[in-house]
C-alpha cells in the first residue's frame, strides 16, 4: 500500500473519530440541559438555512433535497416556540441520516405542516426504510441498522430523541405512503401566540 493510500485511510479514521467526539459532546450537552429555553422561531426559515448548509453534501450524493410546506404559506404560520440551536441540530441529524441511507438519484424532503396551533416537522426519504422490528431501537445510542454499509457513530438519532423530549414533542417513524423509504415526524411543537 502506497503512502497516499495510507494517509487517506488515516484521514478517514481521524474524520470518523472527530465526528464521534462531536456527537458525544452534543449528546452530553443535550442531557445536561434540564429544559428547553424557548423562543419564537420561524421553522420555515430555519429549515431553509439547514437545507442550504447541507445542499453540497446532497448534491455530491446525487440526492434531490427540498422543502415542502403549505403552498404560498408565509413563514409566520410556521413560527413556533422552540430552542433554535436544538431544532437545528435535530433537523441536521435527520437530514444527514436520510442522505446516508438514500441511494444515489433519490429524494429527501423536509416537510412542515400546521394543524391548528400544532406544527410538525418531518424528514422523508426514498431509501430502503426501517424494518418494523428495528423502529423501537433506532433512537438508542450506538444503534445502526443491521446490514448497513454506512459509517456513523449511531448517536445521531439518540441526540434527536433527547431534543424532542426537551421540547415535550413526539417522534414517530412511518413508511412513506407514495414511495419507498421512511418518514420521521417531530410533532407537538406549539405555534407562537400572536399578541
């Protein structure tokens, strides 16, 4: 094995270690916080920012990444009382996970919905989906889907669950109704009351 290949392998391992340490620190921070410090945030604008940050990764993997919300809706109808940094980490982890498991040429969508005073945020992908028997365990630490070739810490969804719990919100995994893949829904976020 040449020097170039050796350095590439070392760099790959180092990057994985850096990612693992980052995820462990994030999980420790999430567990140390007793409750979310909520403030009014436009989930539409926050989603647009996260998508813009991840777009290069999605394009490199030939994934069509987009945002779906009510046609013509202004961002104010998706204003919710949340902890912006936490929701940004949650959304980033869900999108990153979806991209990892979606084959090239696939699709990943962030979907915002509002029903009355409740707002939900979902990430839908066209990947292989999550088997029923694994769904209860995917939010456990260090859990990764069986038979996957994807590399990761197995902490991304554990962090997502902690953030959801701090917001008193519910996480649910469903099959997509119109294509293969999974639909991870964060529901129970409360819209900001207009005074």
